[in-house]
């Protein structure tokens, strides 16, 4: 018997009074990966946005831009990566101090491409995207925040975003 429903967990009361917690993503378009739901927005060219808009959009869904914590997780996104794609990392708050846009996740892992981050051409590149080209596939690049790109949102279980 289903007794209650929350955005992220389905609570089921087993006949033997054993309660099961089954992680649920908010909509079927979100995919469950370990303790996160993620949504790849714009992968088929239908929609692209600058980094700030992308972050706002993800927050409106109750999440934030993607946080990537390890190589395994980074690899999980690559199957759908066809164009340089925003993730939640930036150095907008303090130059050269890269932080995740949810404001709480520590930077546990980075996958910079060779010679990145580089503020290319002496410009202030502040937002991070994943390369989609065959050669640099899945590596990270600091780039200009006002470029329109696909993006990845995440919702992490056990946290809620308050802004
Ligand atoms: Ca920078
Ligand atoms: Ca760069």
C-alpha cells in the first residue's frame, strides 16, 4: 500500500510493516543515477541557454546545475553529450576559485582539459562546460558565461534548494 508521496521518495508500507524507501525522480524526463536525478536539457538542439539562465531554470525545477563528484559520474553524462554542455561549476564568486552553483557541494573532482582553466585570450572565462568533441570528450573547459549551450540539471536526494 502506498501511504504517502514526496518529491523524491516513494514510501511504501510493506504488509510485514517494513517500510521501503524507493528514490523517485520528479518527472520521467529526469533520470536516476545513484543519489541524484539529472536532466539533460537541450541535447537535441531544442533549447540552449547562457549559464545564468540555465542555473535559474534548474533551480525552478527544485534543483541546480549539475554537480559532478567523480569520474564514474562524469562518464555517465557522456552518452548523451553531443554539444558543449554547461555544468554547475564556475569561478564567478571569486576568480580562480571554482565552486558548484548549488553553494553547498564541495569540489571533490575536476576533469579539466589540458591547459584549462585558462581564461582564454586574456578574457574572463567564468563558467564551465563539458567538451563534446571526439578528442576532448567529457573534459572540462572554462568559457564565457553568456554563450548559449545545452545544460545538465541535478537534484540531490536529501537536500532542497532554498535561495
Ligand atoms: Ca575565470
Ligand atoms: Ca577555457
